[in-house]
């Protein structure tokens, strides 16, 4: 069915805006043996596609460059034990290191201009096992494959006025993300956001049974919608200022970790497709943010929140994105550590 011209133009305009603010919302995807030819896509090409027009700010992450660290604990309630033998699910409290962040390669971006917000998390379980993850607030990813994500970045940076239209026609799954970006409420706090793994993983229980899952962090704080125009009046760094003040005055901030178990018919290799409502969900514990730490010289400064760093009892699924992200995370880490001398090491005190 043909759509009215003004509606098509409106949707394309939204896609252009989304691509511009996306900035690689979930980081980067690149060559991983077995699913891409290195002649087609490499970590270097992905990093190049993520580079902002003004060039790379030395010493910073190549994406999600703006953020702030935190420390806390993960309080496991034991409900996850029937799903996975990972130590972090045994009832107890486990140290956590994390980072709130924005989906942009620009560390100086104004907070109100970035649609995608994220959280990186490292849970330190017993016996030295680590569980690392990188999550974002949209409920779906814009595209279904790493190749398509690379194409999205190229289309959004293209001078061809029809580039995004052509891309959207070839990748219609972007419509779900576009609808979220256009209609979901903005909030004024990292503490009021949900964060979603989007990628599928496999939990293995104590009997060797496998369970395909995704997980989310659901905030205890009540989300309060705020118009984007009003957020712009709060200054370029209001999110960092707000979370510092919230934790200082209101104390610990909490999120319930909820695991969703897939049905045998649910797609596990495509993060652009949400699983149907009504799937089994299991609250497995609570993330407790206890202390906000500075980004510069803070404890998360040199941590890669690589989603393939997993404890026994959790492994990647057929979803190609985690392994692809891992390869570019490593490239980004190597580049920014080589630029350490150019990184501003003194924390700037903001009003």
C-alpha cells in the first residue's frame, strides 16, 4: 500500500535524526572468524565509521565516550540457580563495578541531544569469575545484523540525501527502533531508565540443561517524563550531576534484574526483534548502586565491558553481535590506552 508522501518524508526524517544521535548506540561490530570476510568488515573499518566529523577525542572510548563510574553490589536472591550454575546467581552479595553512559562517540556531547543511554556492568562472583555486560535503554536494536549496523553508520554519514531512504527500504526492521526513539519518554536521570541486554545468551543449569535468555535491569525509581526542550535547559552534563546528587542525598539506587526465558520459536540471533509478551520472566536479583565515582581516573576508566566475558554457566548464543562487539571493544581499548598521554587526567568540577 502506498503511503502519503508527507508520512514517508516524516518517517525518513526521523530515521536520519535517529542515525545521527545513535552514534553507534551499542558500540561497534566487526570481523569475527566464521561470519564475515575481513575484506568486507574489520575492527578498523568499524572504528572509522564511528569516528565523529571533528575527529577522535584522544584517550576516549570510540563509542559511549561520555559516562560516569559507579560501584555497588549485586544481591542475588537465588531464583536464578535453576536456570544457570553461574556463581553470581547463588544467593548472596557480589561486588559490582559499572558505568552509566551515553550512546555517542563525543565525550563533550550535551546530554539532552543523545537518545540512547547505557550501562556497563561487571559482577565479580566467587572464585574470581567475572560477568561483564553492556546494556542500553531501547527495547530493541535498530538492525538485525552487524553488517546492517555498519551500513546504518555509513548511510547516516553519507552526503547522499537518499542514503537513509535506501537503507531503510533495505532494512525495514529499523522501524521498531525508530518508533521507540520518536515516542518513548525522556527522563532526567540514569536512575529512572531500564536497561536491556537485547542480545541472547545461553544459561546452563546444574543438570546441563540449556536455556536461551535475555535480561533487563528494571529501575526501582519511578520514571518521570521530561520534555527534551526542558532537559536542554538543565545544562550539558545534567545526567552526571543528577546521579551524583541523587545517590548523595537519597542513598542507594536499585534495579531488579529480570531474566526472560525464550520459547523454542523465539529468534535468538536477531536483537531487532522483541520476544512476545507473556514469556516466562524470573527476577534473579537486585543491582545496588552505592557510590558514584568520577569518569576520569575512576575505577571504570580502563574496564572493557565486553559482553563475551562470561562465567561458567553462561555462554553466547547464535547471536553474532556479542562476539562482533568484543573484537571492536578490544580495538578501541588498544587505541585509547595508546593515547593515554593525551587523555585529560584531572577531573573537571562542574557547577
